[in-house]
C-alpha cells in the first residue's frame, strides 16, 4: 500500500482539474449553470454577487469532488460549522493521519485590466494559524494537514446592464439564457505560493492573495522563492513585531521586506507584486 504524499495529492488535483472545466462550462465557454428552477418550471438567473457565484460553483462541482476522492481513496470531510477552515478536508482511508486541506477560491477578471483578477482571501492568520494545535474555527488542527491547497476559479462576469436577471425565463428558453459568468479557468496551488504580504479584507485577520493572473497560475506569489516557512513565520507574527522607524517612532512590521530584513534574511528573494500587463 503506497502512502499518498503532498506531491502525489497535488499532481492528482492538477490532473483532475481538466474534468472540472468540462463539467463547469458549456461548449460556448459560458457557465453550464443558468439559474435555479421552481416547480412552475421557471428559471431564475443568478446574481453576479461573488458569494452567490462561489457557493453555487461549489455545489455544482461537488459530484466531481466525490468522484476524485473515491479514486484517490480519500474521505471527504466537510466543516462542522459555517466559516470553519477548510472548505473540504480530504482524509486518507488507509491512514486517517494523512489529511489535506482544500479551499475553493473564486474571483473575477478585472474587465479594464484582464491580466488582473479581483483577488481573494487565503484563510485566517488568527488563532488556529498561530497555534497549530488549536481546533478553534478549524476542522482539524492546522499542523495535522500534510498540505494546504486552493482549487481556484477565475472567470468573467456578465455585464449587469443587460437586465437578464429582471424576469424569470421559461424552461424552453434555457439555451438562450446568458450565464452569469463565462471563460472559467481553474487552477490548483498550495495557498502560500500565491500569498501577498497584505491582508485580504480590511481589518479582519485574513491573508490576501496576489492579483496578477499569470503569477497566480504559476504559483509566483511573494513568498514563492522564500518558501513556506517564511510564509508561516510572517503571517503568524503579522502586526505583532514593533521596530523603530527612520524618524525614531515605533511602528509595527506589516510588510514582507521589513520582516525579512528584521529576521536577517535575503530580501532579494521577495517576489515583488507586479500588477502591470
């Protein structure tokens, strides 16, 4: 019996993502989901709200997730509570100690700068991230996972000015309904590889992602050359280390360059955020 390693799991995810594309997209590139239907056979199209799109995408892909897990001899464990990390825990049926955390991350392309996306959060850097044995807001302790992955989805949003969501549609009009999203692109990566050094959602304790799509697809985030240990160290200590500034005032370290210099590391290994075309 072979043991499923982190590298094996990532390779399997990457091989599987083409099946997701075929499942999610119609031949014309639009999302295969047109809306939801009631008992009167009326189709109601979906809001372009990212939270709505994300949740329906997860539901739409779930049968494929179960197929993938069965092939890899993995059990699918969903979070016991809302907003727990991760979205899915894959647990080996041969050895329960082998676990992989997977979060769905969806975002849309910037219509004016299509080489950029809106970005997303990569989970909390709070209690369970700092205390790797904690079970607060996490399904299993953070350190018990062999790897932390993202199944990412980048898409184009339908222009909301079309008015396509004003009226319900009859079932016989299904093929003429414009999908809320199109040009769906999947990627798989370990979350640290696409992390930035800034929070992803205002003042909440969430790790932010980079936004340049080419760098996301290639796993070329700010920590890509430094490694996962630097990612862990930086975000476990984000905003907790105080140093003296150039003018003598005390300030918190909230940038990767300052942190690497403080730790005596090589700041030239930082991959700078590049949001240009």
